[in-house]
């Protein structure tokens, strides 16, 4: 299904996209970042927070490291300021890249099992599907952030994978 080189490329893509968002977010007043824009997680910052929440959740399942400290319902408010979000995002992107760099093909074979507190259920899914979900979830919600940024006149930069530096 997927291989370690794809995972490594997507880890680099994720970090690249988030670096661009960090630059964009630094130029936006706090009131603009937290304004409810009708998105599923409300605001630009709320959506960015939810992405971090999801990444922490999946990474805790992949590398057995720490997961999010808030629930899915609270995910939009995990990091109350742009600075707090940026620090968490930067650290998490490093974690994802380190995990991807050490990944072996065999780790992508078989199933991943976990318990979800949010859904009060046990799950077992193919590891390749779960890793794909990590990156798909990021891209999905970054697209929402992109639309919100564009609506207020902020260009978040190039988002196409073929233009990933070093690719």
C-alpha cells in the first residue's frame, strides 16, 4: 500500500506546509486568528489546534510517546495562543520526521490496535491505513485553514506536493 519513502516524503511535506502556516499566522492579529469563521473547528487557530491534536493522537499510537492532553471536543482550544500553537507544532513536526526517518517497511505491515476514549471503543485497522490517515487528516484541515486565510487576504504559499523542496 504505502512505503517508508512515501511516509518520509509526507513527513517533510507536513513540516514544510506548517512552516508556511507559521509565517502566515505571525502576520495575523489574535482577534483574526480566533474569529469564528463557520469552520468545523470555528477559527483559524481552532482548526490549527485540532490538527495538532490529531497528530499527537496518531503519533502516540505509532511511537508510544505522549498523546494530546485534551479531548477531541476540546481540541480547538488546546493551545490558546498562536505562540503556544507554533511551539507545539514545531516540536511535533520534529517528532514526526524522527519517527519517519527510523521507520522500517515491516512496521507498515499488519494491524494497529487501540482504544479510543472519545468513542469508547476498541479498534483494529491496517497500519498503512492508519499512517495514511495521519497525513490525510492534516491535509484536509490545512485546506480549511487555507480557505480561511485566503478569505482574509493572507496567502499561505504553495501547497502542491511536487513543489516540496528537495523533491
